[in-house]
C-alpha cells in the first residue's frame, strides 16, 4: 500500500516521509473510524518538485483563492487518503498537531539552530504538507537515518546571517523578523528568501528557487 501511496504522491511532486505507531495512552488524533489513530505517516516535499504541479493547478483556480498551497495539498493528499482508507490532517489544522515532534520520532531528525528541523540530505529545504492517519498499526516506510548535520558544522553560518539577529538561544524573534521582511531594507528576504536559511550549506541541491522562497515569505510575513 505504501508503494502505491508514494507513487501517487510523486505524480504531484510530493514524497512519503516517515511514520510512527502511537503508543497506548499517548494523546493522539482520531483515525478514519473516529477512534484514536494507530499510526501516522507524513507527507511532504524535499526541494520544490511540487511547484510546477501546484502552479498548473493554481492557473485553473480563482485568482483570489486564499491559502492556495494548503488547498492544493489538501486536494492531492485527500485523494491519496481516500484510496488508502486514511484520514488527512494538515499542518495548519487547529489545534496544531505536533508535526515536528512526530518527524523527530519518525525520521530521527533534530532541530537546527533556526528552529526548522534539518535533514541530512535535504538540509532545510523540506517541509510537511500533511499527515495520513490510520486506525491500525500499518507497516511503516523505511527512512534514511544519519548524523545530525549541525553537530558537525563549523562556524554555524546560519546564526550569523540574519540582518536583525532574529535567531538566538532565546528562540526566534518573530516580530523583529517580520518587521524587517516587510520594511524598506527587507527586499532580499522578500524576494530571495530567508538569508539565514540560505546560509546553510547542507542540501544545496534541494534549495527552493527564489520564486518559491518569495511565495513562502509572502505567506509567512503577509506583505
Ligand atoms: C505556528 C507555526 C509557526 C509560527 C510559530 C512557530 C512556533 N514554534 O511557535 C511562526 C509563524 C513563527 C512560524 C514560522 C516559520 N515556520 Co512554522 N509552523 C507553525 C505550525 C503551523 C505550528 C507549530 C506548533 O505550534 N505546533 C504545535 C506543537 C505542539 O507541535 P510540535 O511539533 O511539538 O512543535 C515543535 C515546534 O514548535 C518546534 N519549535 C520550537 N520553537 C520553534 C521556533 C520556530 C521558529 C519553529 C519553526 C519551530 C519551533 O519545537 C516544538 C517541539 O518539538 C507548524 C506546523 C505544525 N503543525 O507543527 C509550522 C512549521 C513548524 N513551520 C515551518 C516553517 C517552514 C516555518 C517558516 C520557515 C515559514 C516559511 N516561510 O515557510 C518560519 C521559520 C521561522 C524561522 N525560525 O526561521 C515548518 C517547519 C519545517 C521544518 N523543516 O522543520 C512547519 C513544520 C510547517 C510545515 N508545513 O512543514 N511557524
Ligand atoms: S548552517 Fe550549520 S548549524 Fe546552521 S542549520 Fe546549517 S548545518 Fe546546521
Ligand atoms: S527572513 Fe530575514 S529577517 Fe527573518 S530570520 Fe530570515 S534573514 Fe532574518
């Protein structure tokens, strides 16, 4: 079944990520049958292969459609879920599901100093577009596990790159970042993406092209 799901997702430039079995007694979302789910498998992107599929779909939608990437993701992942008998949960569904905790467990990923999880191959150029919930404990996808890239990173250039020092041990200074991105000096962050994220040397091959980064920055900072 997982191979079929992965093949359907590939047609839209998405990939099957890791999954996990929920522990008995742990707080968990409901599965397709309405009872607490037995497993979750994550769906995401590594690099921006999804972009051309998304844009073809978007060209057929009303120009003022709100949250188009979420709508497209729900449509694509929803169709796959229907075939697989799963329930879809989206990263922006409220209350927020702990996607990052799930991925840490499912794929052994760790946080970068920027707060984003870093992947040994994809670097910071990956994200989660949805989760498939199953009632039962299904066979889980195989995922590659490797060392945490940040542990071996000399000089940690990501921490020195932000013009307003938005990343520190105190966490991410959201207000300072957004104000810079929207402001007169924020053109590079608006058009080329987050300078700190782009300073990371890992996963160069998967770096999102500038128009993709600009799209996400617009959604994030609302300019
Ligand atoms: C709300 C939210 C934000 C908020 C607040 C983040 C926060 N932690 O409070 C804001 C608007 C600041 C934000 C910003 C961004 N976000 Co955000 N965000 C979310 C969202 C929707 C919910 C987070 C949450 O509260 N979860 C609930 C808790 C219970 O779940 P959790 O897994 O345990 O939460 C972990 C994270 O919160 C993490 N964490 C702790 N502190 C911080 C700080 C930051 C800045 C981040 C990103 C994470 C983080 O540790 C928690 C424990 O494991 C998630 C999707 C999701 N459902 O998880 C995306 C998500 C975390 N965001 C993501 C991204 C990509 C971004 C941005 C780059 C935006 C963009 N342009 O795309 C920026 C990054 C800012 C930076 N550091 O450079 C990705 C991360 C992918 C990855 N590789 O890890 C996610 C998973 C969405 C996705 N579709 O993949 N985000
Ligand atoms: S620049 Fe280094 S420390 Fe920063 S995210 Fe990349 S690998 Fe990790
Ligand atoms: S988007 Fe710009 S201001 Fe915000 S954290 Fe990245 S480099 Fe800093």
